[in-house]
């Protein structure tokens, strides 16, 4: 397994070097290795396809323009994520500065029906049949989406990277260019705020 | 604080529970939490809530899945990025085709432009609908609705289809076998799903690779990904050779060459590799051609030993050899060496020159063994 990993790392180094030398095919291969994860993070963060597309384009164009600065001091993945997260944060900050521009695409119309006790709702949720279960899932999702809008951009990106990208706190810290301790604080605050918004803080 | 709390207090432990629930506590913190939980009912209940919150989050549908369930957005992002990179590499100069006046006129008369476009759209829409209806009536082609064991797709159906997405998933009945799911749209959208052995799946994949100009480069790359394990199949190899020679996107040509690695010793594949080395405009593709040519000679040596060990003189370049897919002889080997010798001096890319020189050293070292 270790041999496989190290071969992959060597391959990646060669690809990055070729891309740095102006090899477009090598660059596109690097894009294809990671762009699914990048788009997924962008969609989860921005909640709108148009914004996620902008993040995708801007991030990879930045990578393309700045690739010659990459010195292999960290993995390419970490470096890429640093750029992607910065682009996401910029977009979110800009969006927060425009209050009229904050409605997520996924908002549903049944907010009033969401139970105040999140766990009670979850228990019902598991006990019910599929169509209703789906609807309840949508309701909770809608409420969670609203709650996410109230997090600071940094808290939000940490929460997304932890829960949806499955990254370790150390890796998130590397990507955001900050310490693991700072990331821990952001995750703690994000979790508290979300649970409080969902009416479950004890 | 709970009355029964031992050495550590709820105040110390409670903030750790979020991290304990998501597996982010270090060993010392984990020990502290577990010791405390054994005796503190209140913190234990809080941990249960944390775990339930985690599991609820996991059970909710993910936004990215809802916004782009079939991966179509990814394909769009890829082609937009490719266009932007093209623009960066070859900035567009003057308006081509003398349409600058039209753009300027449209800028000055936005209302008239919009009205003209709407009218044009209506007329074109009506004409196209008529044309499609007419074709369906004339050919009697039913809306394509294909299942894994469905009727074989005709050339006509293939020539009309568009591919919106290609996904892979392990088969439910046999996890070792991958299922390919293709989102197609012909007369109407249809999803085609099956293993790589399914003749329709294979036909669509090879058709896309072979007729690259009709499809998005992201889709072409996905199809190549699916086909890369089948390069020894004649139909697939033919499509890969076509893509390696003619696809306009260097990433596609590169991937097609990579997929041909297993049959690099085949005479036709080697010809394609030589053509790529000598004529491909992209240095990355040329480097891959060098790598595969060296590999093909290695593969040829192996074939020699297996085919006729008694007659092996140790100098493959002087022997006539039959590879896995066709005849490889002295001339073919000499052609490779000649091309590499030429490229080590002539290629505009320094990296390709260096790689060609290194390849010649590798081949000569192998011959001396």
C-alpha cells in the first residue's frame, strides 16, 4: 500500500513538473484528479450552481497562473485546497456583504413545519415511511441550510470540509494556512451555532 | 458539574465531546473523556446528542448531490475551463468572419437585437421541430429506450445521440465488476447502464472516443477512463488509435496513448506512437509516446523470451519478433531508434529532447545485457 502511495506521489510530482514546464495535458490531468472534490466543496459551500461554477473556474485559473510558484513544500492537494478555500471564502464574504443575495437555491417552503425539537423530529423521521421521510429530510436540510448561512465564512468552510469532504482537522488547517487549534475552535463554534439554530442545544 | 465526576470536571470534558464524536481527539483527550463518561450521566447524554447530530448530518442529502446529481455540471465546468485556458494560451485577435459590425450594432440597439433574436429563435425552433418530426416519421425510429439487455444500438442511433454524463459504480450483484452508467439523449433522454462487457455500453464508449469532435472533452476523457482496461479488444484498440491520432484535445490524446500501453508492442500501435512523437503538437503527448516506445521494446523482449527462448540472441534489434498484436521486426525497431535520435536534437521542447536521449540510452543498455 505504501509503495502504491509513493508511486502515486512520484507520478504527481512528474505531472506537476510537466505542467510547470507548460505542458497543458499534464495540467488537465491534474485538474481531473481533483476537480470532482473541488466542485463538490464549491457546491456545498455556495449552494448555487452558478456560484460553484465561478469558484471552480476562478480557482483552477489561479492554480494555472501560479503553478510556477509551487515549490513542493506541501502536497499539491493541500496547495490546491488552499487556493480553492480562499476563493470560496472571498465569494462568501462578498455574498454576505450583499444581504439581498443570500437565499440558497435549495430553500423549501415548509419551514414552519419543522419541529422545534430536532431529535424528536429525527426519531419520527426514522420511524416514518419513505415519502414522508424524504420530506422531513428536506425540511431539516432547509433549516440546516439557513443555519449555515448564519455561520461566518471560515466556520462554514471548516464545517463543510470536516463533514462533507471528510478531511482531518490538521489537513483543514494546512489548507486554510492556519493552526489545528484555530480550526478546532472554528469547528466547535460552528457545531454549537448550528445545534442552537436547530433548537437542540442542551 | 455532575456530583459523581471524578478527577476531571464536566467543564473540562464537555468542550471535547464535539471532537470525540467526530474522531478528532488525541489519545490523552480520549482517555480523559472515557474516564469521565464512565461516571457522568449528564456528559454521557450530551455525547449521545453529539453522535446523533453527526449521524443526522450524514443521513441528510448532500447539497452537491442535489444540485448536480448526474455530474453534468462537472463536464460543463471542465469544458469552460478548457476554453479559458485556450484563451490564455492563444488570446483571440481580430473578429473572425467580419462579424464585428454585427456585435457593435447589437450593442447600440439592444431592443431591436433582442426582438430579432427572439424571432430568429421562433423560426429556427419551428423548422427544427418539423425536421425532427419528419425524420422520425420517415425512418420509423422509436424513442431510444435501452436497458442492459436491450436491443443492440444501431449506427443511426449512435450517430444521433448526445452523452450528458458517464459514471462508474460497483455492480450490486458482483462488487468486483464495475457498472458503467451513461446518460444519453437522443430523441429523448435515456440512461444506459451495464458492465463493460455489455455490447451497447461498449459501443457507446468506443463511438464517443472514435468520434471525438461531436462530444465534450470531459465526456471523451471519462469514456477513455472506462475503456482503458480493454485496449486488447480490437474494436476498442481501433477507437483508441483514432483518438490518439486525431483528437483535438491533448489531454484526450495523452489518455488514449496511456490506454494503449498494454498493446504497445502491436505494430499499428507502434506506428501511432512514432507518429505522435514526430508530429504531435503537444510536448506532453510526445513524452508519453517516448515512454511507450521504450516500454514497447521491453514488452517485445519479454515476448521474445517467451516465444522462442532457444533462438534468443540477446539482441532484439536484430531479430524478427511477433508481438502480442502483430509483427515487429528489425525495421520497426530501427524506425524507433531513428525517430528518437532525430528528436533528441530536433524537438522544440527541451524536456522531449532529454527524454529521447534517455530513452536511447535505456534501449542501448538493454541491448547490451
